[in-house]
């Protein structure tokens, strides 16, 4: 059986001799003794058996056939032969160690009994047994030791001599002696036979000894060879129990015979192997076949494990009976360790070979047989299999490189293993066409199938490229230094002496290189400030470099140059140098200062963000957003937006456009630091439109909250103006109609009144209707004038005492006539606390109440109109209720606006300008009150006014009766200045009716001339009624001219004009007029005013 089981156990140091035990050294004598010990017992036992048989036969013959002998002799001989038989039988069981003495004893007894038989039977020297002495002597000499054998042979000789010496014994025999030669001859023959037996035995013993020694020598040589091939020898019997075990080396015994011999080896606790191996061994043993290389482990008492390998052959005897196995054991621990070490070494080698980054290629006769991954990659192959067998030279660049490679490969193929060639440069071309510069060396190595060449490559492409790049870089650096727009200098750090300056230094400072090299900056005075220079050098020595120091250099001509200086020190050739890079920043610094000034003073927010963080923000930007100076720099951009979501939405909206380099602009809600918000106009633009993501983004922000509010207000005002314009257009159209209607009526009635064929009653009726149309026209014009005064803010409210109850009752009486003939009742209810005198403007109160009553009566077809008055402190609430149709909320919202009515149908049905309620509202506000309406469609309306009318005491004012006033005017001279003939006619007729002498002038120039002429004639005017708007010279200009002349300094000048604005009144008084009256002319007021000023003039 052959087992090749791989053993992986602990390393051990003891030999397998501990299993087999020690064995004495192989010596020639010991092997011969063992041979004799094995042959002698076997032959001796055959001899014992033969002698026992012969003794039994002799005893039987003597006992049966020697009847002639005396009984005593006969039984003596029978006893002697029987004793030989017994001793011979017993001797066959003697141990090998005693068998030699047993042989001597049995043979001696046989010699004596045979000699005694020859004497007692009478055979003498002719006895048949004596002839056996030679054979017995031969066997004794061959089987026993020489001394013992010779002693027995001597005994045999004595026995023969004894038989020869007692011839008389033959005659006493009762048997007839056999014929024989003479006794002496027979003695001689027996002695010769005995001597021949001794000699033959000795010769046999010598021959056997020589053969045994030869066999021992062969065995010794066999065991010596066995000791070389195996470490131990063993034998097991047919029961597989160990019967012999010896070691071929003298080592300490680990397994004594008592512990190992007689036991089955694989059942011993020291023995171990895997189950599969043990099953295979058992199968070989059962089939009685040889087994080879059984691998197992043996653990010594010390715990050391050794790896052993056993082989065995079955043993059979001559009859083919199985007798066990014998075999040898080899200690393969060292071999296993060596094999494991070899495998590990081979693995490491293969791992190193495959993983080393250095390209390795093994080839024979130029053909690739192996390569590592780096080598495969170097030559441009996809895999090792694609490279195997390829011609290596084909990858070398054709020409010199390939030829040199061919010669080196041929030279390497003839070198002995271990020898190599030096490194050489080559150029190879990979399969992909990439040209590679390599440095290669080769060495002759032993491979699995014979010597080969291992080529080692170093990819030198990058190094050569780097060297070339360094050369180019040095050339470029030299060129850059020479042509750099910055000043570059190299100086000795210890001495400060210049070693090199570039052209820019020469250009800026005015010094040539020859003037500078070898001199110090102190000698040249390059640095304007020595303290700055010394601090720069100190910082450089401490930190190794200084960055961006702004200082001033001085040129050769003494001109200062502002420079930004950076410096660094470095060591070269054991000396420290200082390299300085300086840039002329005069213009840059000026630009920077200008930029900072612009940013500092700009009235708009300016900021720059980069990577979504502020890197710059001017003060106005920080002020807009409520951040302290410098607080925004470094902050994320999202802090100025109302929320993260708003920031993300804005980024999604503006980011794509900014990424394209476009400018963006929008108005959006921004957040201040305190959480408040404002509307900002944001403009963003990439600083570098070609690379938007790198340069950052410029942001300009304006707070347009006020502007937006203003724009909204402006829009509302525009809408309101447009609405007002539309309302005014409608108002003008309506007013035009309202103005034309009474005018047309007046003209038509005047034509009718001039008709000669009408009676006086009809003419009087026409004149009354003309007066009513004129009053209606005056009312319309008054409303327009009041509104213009209100809008101009020139309407003044008078404050006087009047009886509110009487005023309300008078108004009701006036409008009561409008309800006559209609199914409409007018009621007045004044609570007691609202009766009596109050302080206010009775005219404006009458105007408000009259407007309310006029509308109520006008728009109520049937039912009732009620007016209520009640007081709450200084406030009096006046309400006018009607049972009309009511007013919708939409209409209510515009009722008190100027130029508006409920709808156009109102104008068509009832007329009017739509100014009444708006004038009421403004009048109420001027009197510290307000007006309003409460109404629901179908339920009537309630117009109310709450006016500030505090209670007062009414004191009657003395007034001259109208006749007295007229008497004061009789004979007075008054100059009427009017450019309108109708107005002139009315005024002159009215004055002359009062007895006034009237002078007339059509413009201001005529008035001046008239006044001067009257003064020169001694008949000066007592008063002047002056219109304001006239051709040639206005009333204002005429008044100023008169006040500048002596003739007109004291005459009272009263303005009488259609202009009713406060501004016109103020201007008239400022230009020197004494009073101000408006058209249409109020006769009573005109009479009173003239009477007052004429009286003052005369006084």
C-alpha cells in the first residue's frame, strides 16, 4: 500500500526511534550467535528426536531380543536406552539458552549407553552403536561449542578405549559376536572415524561460521543501507502485535518493550493518523498486500509530535502461512518541514514575483515563458497567456535598441546560472503603440524545465519625462523670472547682498543688474523705511516666509514706488538665501482706495457672495439689512432672506440664469437681522460671466419699500384722478347743461318781456321767472366756487352767535313750500337742549341742512320727511329722515365724493351738479364734525351731520337801518372800475339809486388817470370799487400804482370781483386794497361796506 497523506502537525525534534526502542550496534559476533541460536536449536531438536527414537528402538530390541543376557544387564541396558529416549524427548523442549548443555548431556548418555551395550552384549569394538560416535562427534562439533564438543569427543574416545580394554567382556556374552577385524584394527578404525567426525564437525562448524559471517556481513550491509533509507525496523505477527522494533540510530528509548511490544501499534495512545489512512491500512492488512508510505504522527511522552512514514511487507513461511508484517519507518518531520518551507518559499517567491511592481519577464532563447503582472502591463498585453511564447525582441524598438537587446539575450543564454549583465537603457513599443523608456538588466536563473533568463525592467519613461520637464521648467523658470512683471530678487540672507535681480527690478528701480549684484539693499537704499525692512527680515528669519507686505521702495532717482512684497528663505549649498517677489501696486492701491471709497459712500447696498457665503458687504448693504459693520462677512447668504424655503425657491429661480452668466433683477421681500422685512430691488450678476461658479456673484440691493408704497399710492391717486377726471367730465357736461338751462330761460324770458304787446302782469311774471333763473344760476356758480375754495384750502369758517332753532325752522319753512300739492309731509323736531343760541357759522349750517332737506324733498315722492336735532355736549346731531326708496351700500360709498350723484338718471330727473353732499362733508370737517348716511334699499334714508356748535349767549347787534346807510352815501363820489358793460350798468344803477355820484373806468390805467385828474381838480373820490381781472392793467397793478402815488395813498379801494378764492383776497389786501367783495353783488353788503369806508374817509 502506498499512502501520500499530507501531514500538517506541530514541528517536532525527536526521532522515531522512541517508538521502536534502541537496538545494540550491529556486530559480526552477535549476528553469528543469533544465527546459531536459531539453527542450533532446530538441528539439536532433530538430533534429540532421532536419539530418542534410537533409544526407544534400542530399548525395544534389548528387551525383546536379548533374552540371553542376564536380567540385570538386560534391564540395565533397557533402562539406559529408555533413559536416552526420555532425555531426548525432554531435550526437544529445552530453551535455546540451555539446549547446548542438553545436547552435551544426551549425547554423553548415548555414548555411555552404546559403549555399555557393546561391553554387555559382547559386541566389543564391533558393536553397531560404536559406529555412531563419529556422526555424533561431527554433530557435536558442528552444533556445540568447540570446547564442549571436543570434551564429548574425548569421552567417546575414552569409551572406545574402555571397550577395547575389556575384551573379556565379549566372551561373556551369550550372543555370537559378529565377524570383525581384530580389536586393535577396529579401535583404530573407530578412533579414525571418531577423529574424522570431529574433524568433519569442526570443518562443518567452520564452514557454517564462514557462511554465517558472510551472511552477517550481508545483513550488516543491508542494515547499513536500511539505516540510510529508513530510521527504524519493525515486525508484527499475524495478530498485528509488535514483536520486534529496533532503531538504526542510538537514541534515547521512548517506548519500552513492555509498553510497545505485544501491542497493536495503531492502538497505542501515542499513535495518530486520519481515519481515511487508517481505513486504507486496514484494507491492505486484511488482503495481505504490501503497503507503502503510511503517514502518521507519533507523540512522545514529552508532548513532542513527529511525522513518520511506514512501509511494510507481509511474511509467509515455507508453507505459505501468514506470519505477520515486517517493515521500516522513516522520520519525515524534517522533510515535511523542508517541504513546507520550500512550499512557503515558493509561494513567497511566486507572490513576490506576481505582486512586485517591478516588471519581470522570464524567457529562453528570446521566447517568453513567464512574466509578472507588471511585466505583462509594460509590454501591453491583456494577460499572461497572451504573452507566453511571444518573441521578446519584437517588442523592442526597431533599430539600435532591438539589436542591442538581441546581443544581450544571446550573451545571457550562454552565462552560467547566477550570472547577469549590468543595467542598460532600451526603448520598447507596447502592443498598443505606447513607447516606453526602460532600464533593464538580466540574470541567468534555473527554471523548472532548465536554465532561463530573468529580465528585470524599470519603467524609466516618467523619470526621463520628469528630467525633460525639469529641464524645460528650468528654462521656463529662467525665462519667467527674467520677463516676470513682478520684481524678483535673490540675496544672501546672512549678508543681504544681492545675487540676482530680474529685468523688472531694473525697470522699476532704475538700477542695472551690474550695479546691484554684490551690494546690499541698505547700500542702495531700496527700502524707504528701515524699520519696516528690519521687521520684514526678523519675521522672515522667525517664520521662514512673509506674505503681502505693502511698503515703499525708492528708485535710483529717489522716486517712491508702492510695492506689495512677499519673501521666503531657502537653503542651497549650505547657505541660506532670501527670494523676494514684489509687485508695483501704486495703481492697484489707488484703485483699491477708490473702490473702497465707492463702496463706503455708495447709497446702494453692494455685496459679493462666493460658495453661498458673503465675502464682501459695503456699509450701506449692512445698514439695509440691520447688520453691524463687518458682521455679514462669512455669514451664509440665506440670512438675508425671509426663510430657508424662500432662499431655496429664489435659488431655483435665479440659479440657472446666473450659471449662464446672465444678470438677474427682481423685487422681493428681504429680511433684516431683527426679523423685520422690507421690499428690496435685488440685482445679481456673476463677477466672471465666463466662469460663473468660480468668481462669485455681485449683488446690488435697494430698499424700495417707500418707493413701492409711493408707487402704490401714486397708482391709487392715478386711479382716483382718473375716476375724478371721469366724474369731472360728467360734472362739466352736467354743469354745462345746468348753466345753459337757466341762461336759455333768462334769454327767452327777456325776449318775451321786451315784447310790446304783452300786459304788465305778464311782463312782471316774466321778470320774476328771470330772477328765479338767475338765482338758480347763482346757486350753481356758488357751489362751484365753494368747492374750489375747499380744494384750495381757502374756505374760511366764520364763528358768530346765532339761534340754531330759528335757523332750522326758517329752513323748514323755506322748503315747506316745495311739499305743497304733493303727498309729502315735512316735520321738524328739536329737542330742548338743542334750542337757543350757539356759536358757529350759520351760513354753512344753513347750507348743510338745506342740502339735506332739498335732497330729501327732491327724492321722496310720498310719505314724510323728518328733521331732528339733539345735543351731546358741544356736538349737535342733525338728522334728516325720508321715506324714499333707500340707497344701496355701493352708492353710499360714493355719495360724498365730488362730482357724483346716485346715478345719471338722478341728473336727468332732478338736475344738479353733484357737488352738494361733497361740499357738506368738507364744511362739516371744517367745523370739527362729520356727515354720513344710514340707508337700506326700500326702507328710506337718514342723512345726518354732527357739528361742533357750543352753546352761547345771543346779544342783539345794533345795526343802522338801511335808510340811514343810504343817507351816509348821498353825495359821495365813488369810482367804478369794471371792464364788463353789464356789470358796470348794474353797479352804476344801484349806486345812483342810493344818491352816489359815480365815475366810470374800463381798466386799471383809466382808473389811475381818473383818480389823479379828480384829485388835481379838487374833487377827489371818496372810494374806489375795483375789479381784479381787467385788460391793459389789472386791479392788482392799479392798486399798487395808486398806493405809490400821493393822489391814491388815502383813497379806500374795495375789490369787487367774481373771484372768490382766499388766495385772491389775500393778494388783493397785500397789494393795498382795503376790503374785498364778491360778485354777484349783494346790495345790502355793498351799501354797508361803502357807508363804512366813506364815513371813515370823510372823518
